[in-house]
């Protein structure tokens, strides 16, 4: 898989390194033949926000054979992309390349006309600018990334890691994504979104610590019957106080977070074991088969059996790309 990553004057090293770090780690571990190339609008150098000069960059022709094109961030003045860059992004998209807008990079993707009538996410500080410029795009502050299969956008800064790992997961399966995440010492999957940063106070340390304890406890007891009252008891909080503190800390409700963790564990079991689907679900606390299948399809864009067919790593199977796996 060939990935082209856009570099521009004043891009930060963090934003630029995030996709190359994740995608090149796939190749370093021998998981797949992935490679990334930095490109700008003309061959030559760019100067990063930190003052470093980066040379030897490719030009827009790098998009002609790229399987994925990543805009890792964007100019802080929110300028519109040049007609040449817009045309190159559209051509790449039309021939089947996945276009990725990380953080503010989603603005450039929207300016290229690839998000109209769709949902997207960007850095929370750019929400108002984005809404004004693209009223036909539904912004979602509840998630870290949104994947339409052909176009992927992510929230602010560190969420770029989540989005890139998600791309690894959808192409190569959770096992490979977990390997890459372990090597980089980051979480293979995080829930929540940016809601905690928008128009609201941040949780205090004393509030966040028991919530962290609850997360650890819940992940160790997924197979057991757990409800909000159980989690509140672990946190030693009243139900109302717990829900408020949990949502402020994680950007999602306790019930939604718990369901997401159970579905992710079920997905891992479908990839790595021969357990019947109902048994795999039950081991994660999802005992109602019909409800499990409904939530699984909503979250990952396919049925459990379809997911197992496409992503199983049992008996040395190599997972192959499937359809959209949503956030």
C-alpha cells in the first residue's frame, strides 16, 4: 500500500510524523508492504513550524499511484487549498484512493468537495469556521474519527494516531493494529470524542482518577453483567454524579463506552478464535444475539460473520480489505 502524505510550510513535526510513524511501522514489523512518501505542491523544501527544513519531497505526481492520500493538518489561517491540490485530490479519489484529513486537514478535504452531504470531524477550534464554509457537512464532536471508506477525517492532533491505527485495522485487522500500537506504546483503540473540550469545564484530577479505575475494572470484567449502577459502585459515586463525571472525562456515556469495548473485544475474538459467533459475543457480555448483531453492524458496517470472513487471522489467514468499518 502506497501512502502519500502532504507537507507544507509551517506544518508541525508532530502532525507530519503521525501518519508516517504508524504506516511505516506496518512495514518495519513485516506485517505488509506499506510505504509512505512526503509530497508538496512542487518538488523542493518545506519549512516546519519548528523551523526545520525538509527536503527531497515529491510533487503532486505522487498522488497518481497512491492508495491513500493524507492531509495531516492544515494552515492555521484556514486558507483554501490551491486549485492544483484540489484537482489532484479529486483525481486520486476518483480512481479509488482513500483520502484522509487529519485534524485541520479535514478542511482541505472538505474544500476539495469530498465531504458534501456527509458527516466529518475536525479540531474543535475549527468547528465554527468549518460549519460556515461547509454547511452541507455534518460535524460530529462525539467521535475521534469518521470513516466513509473512501474518505476518513479525524479530530484534533492526537486523534490522528487513532485514525491512522483505524486505517491499519480496516486493511489488516485488529491483530496487526494491536501490534503496531504496542510497538508505539499507544492505545490500539480509544473511545470518546472532543465533547469534553467544547463549552464545558474539564474534569478535576480527583474526579478523573476514580473514572480511570472504573475503566480498568470494566475491561477486566466484560464477560460479567455490568450496568451503570455497577460502574458507579466501583467509582464509589452516586449514579448521577458518576454519569456526569464519566461523560465529562470520556466524551461519551458509560453505557455507550461499555458497549463499544464489548464490541471491540468481540471483534478480536472473531479474528483470532474459532468460537461460534454467539459464544464470542457472550464472552464479552453480549448475550442477546439479535442485539449483538445489530450493534455490530452499526459499529463496523458488516455482520459478525462477514467480519470473520474478511478479517480472520486463524490458521495463518491474511485478512483482506472489506467495506467501511465506522468509528
